[in-house]
């Protein structure tokens, strides 16, 4: 969705319907933690969760001792859910309401996490905008973790078309300056009981 206001309204409406209506909802970010651990990301690292919305990841990372956490999402409504879940601990997280395609990172992060944002980018122009933001927000030796629909995953999600990737395809799409260091497959079970196959990869930036 090229128009930022339209995209924000779309995702605000999706979050307003409650956890049980969102196919991507998970009670615990098991695969995210598995991939971050496999890449050696530690509590000493500055981490940004792109498209974090109402994800429980920030709270779990706080439990693990992370103290430099940023959550970025185009939907203010989604992040209100996450802040409400954390209560007073929400003040320990940096919350950014922005479109990753046009956001200008003011700093570097040692770890970049994206579960189910990149696969919504079906136009080359939008993928290049995203990768420009990724490059601006990281430096050599940074880690990036991506969870996207697998080749046998759904072709649409939340009323939008998606791209689907094998680990090799996703790594190539992220670019040559990132080296694949870990990969996994997940069969995510939605609140409705449907299985959605995901591809997960972790990469280390080389240049």
C-alpha cells in the first residue's frame, strides 16, 4: 500500500478487532527468540523490532535483560496494545510510529527483527526502500532476523497480497552484503487453527 495514511488506517483497523482475529497473533515469540539466540544476539545489544505492533516480543526481551529496545510500527493502535500489556514497563521501550519505507533511522542497531512485514512488500520499489532503511539502521557485523511466509504459505494475509520465500530466496532478496547464518521453518498456528508455514532466517551484515 503506497499511501502511508491508507496503510496506517488498514492496520489500525486490523488491530482494533482484537488478538483472536489476527492470523499472525502468537502468545509467545518462540521462533523470534530461537533465531535471535542462534545469531548470538544478547541483552547488551540494541534491538529494533520492525512492525512490532502488539507483539509480545518486547516484554519477553525485557524479561531477558534487554535495555535498549525499540518497536517501530505504522499502526499506533497496535503499539497501544503492546504498551497496555506491558503496563509501567512500557516506559523502558522506545516506541516509534512510522512507515519503515520512509523512516530515517537516527542511529544504528545491533539487531534488526522483522516478523511478517517484509513479505507484504510485493513491489520492487518498496523492497528497495525497505532495504535502504535496513542499511541505514545497521552497520557491519549487525544481525537481522526475518520471518516471512514460506513458498507453501498463504498468498494473501489481512486482505493484502504477500510474497513467499524459501530461505535462499529470502537471503538473496535481502542482499549480498548480508550473510545467511541460520534458517528454520515454522508452521504457525493461527488463532483460528489454520497452519501458516513460515520461513525464518538470520543474517550477519558483512559490509
